[in-house]
């Protein structure tokens, strides 16, 4: 059977992965309300297409933090890609480079940052940081700077891990897996083989952002913002971007779907910083809806792992190409010749 859409990849990945791996990738927090609503919320939004426009040429390119990407479709940070494919993040990085889009590499990647960077030297990469001790933060930031990462993405919605019922039933202790992850560079591991690993800093708050800002010249993006109050604080504290996200419904259940929170955050920042979103994007039309509501681009998480589980690097490439083609089609059918022409006028606001 030919693969036609992202949900086809989802079905194939479920067949190929063990129950433990599948439940880890697909699982949400508690009852899974937000996890399901992330996808369902897109289906509640209706479009207002414009016709009789010259759409003989449609350009999906855009820029994020000053860097050009082929389409506003990028890869969210997700942990442990080797669960889905032996080469893990190395394959993901190569696919992102081939697609000319941005890949946010997780703190808890299976592969070393050095191997990921070497596998796709021309790729646009941002680094996702779980804030830990100042010393470890500084070491990680210096490493990613030296490896050519272009931005720092701070995940704000994980002071502790959400309750994921499937992991409990499967006796998968993610806290142990995270604690065992050695976040030092290969050189540091050789010189200090028995060093104690750090853990996520539960006390980190808004006033501590300045310490991270003093460690780097990279743009800082906050991932996990859902409210106008936090969006306004992000602007006040001079970060360069926000990813509207509920962690794929894996942290606090029964919060808004990301697409439902997007307008509130976009309105709050008043164009002062770039806003992105992740969570529930499954079609090119979803991408169009997110951009019409103010996102600069979208990031995808689980679909990348589905593609990885099916065909490794080539599976991820296929997932990205399907989304890009669908997005191009949606732009054409709504009369948008460039990303700049996608506006809120495309959305039937009375339904929101």
C-alpha cells in the first residue's frame, strides 16, 4: 500500500514498534484529553478561501530567526529517537537537512550532539534545553554554540514529569532513563567518568532567565507558553520567540489545545517576537490554519517518529514532503501565493 498521509505512517509505525516503544511515543498525561484535543481542535476551524487569483507560482519559503527554511514546517524536540530507529537523531538530522527545515535537538537525544551535527553539517539546528545546574547549562550551551546550533529553546512546562499511565502500566521509569543520560561531551566523559549527573531545576523562574542570557548570544525561545500573561512576561524578559505548546499533551492534561491557545499568545506579543506552535499538526491544511492564526511556523513531533520507525531517514523525509506538498496545495486552493499572504482573513472566526 502506498503511503498517502501522516496517519498512514502512524498505522505502519504501530505495526513495527514494540508495545513499550509505541506506548512511550503515543502516550499522553492522565486521561489524554489534551493529547486528543490537539488534533481535534484543528478540525473545528473552517477556512475562507479566495479565488480567481493567479496561483501559477506558489512559494512556501519563509524565515525563522533570520534563517530561511523551505516551508514553515519544522521538527520539535523529542527524546530518545533510537527507540524508533537504530540511528536515531542522526537520521532525523539528515532528513531535516535534506528538506531544508529546522530541527530542534532534544537535551535527551539518544545520539551525541557531536554525531548529530557531523551527520548534517549544513542543517539548521536549534537546541532544546532542560534547565539544570548553572555549570551543566553553561557546558551544554558552549557545546551547542561550538557545533553550530543557531538558537536555544528552553522548555518551561516540565518542572516535573507529567503522569503518563501507559508508562506506569509498562513499568517504564522515565525518571531513571533521564537520570542515566550522560549530558557531558565525549571529552568530559573520558576525563571525569564517575561525575554525578544533574537533574531538571525545579526552582528556575522568570528572574533566572537573565543568567542563561548572560551565557550565550544565541536567540532564546521559550517552549510551552499557553497564556497571554506568560507571553507578556516573555516579551518583558527579552526572549526572541515563543513556541505555543502543551508538550504533546504529555505534561498537564486538560489544558487548551495548542491551536486554541495560539491566538491568545499572538495577540499578547503584538508582533514584538516570533511565535511558533506545536501539537496536533497532521496535515498541510493544519499548517495553513496555524499560520493564519499568527504562527510563524509549526513544529511536529510524533509524526517524525512514525516516519523514523517505518523507514529511518527516508521515512522522515517522506513525512516532511507529504506535509510540504499538502501545505502547497492548501495555499494554492485558498489563493495564497506566498507565506506573507496567509492572514487571519482565511479563518472563519465566528466558529472560534
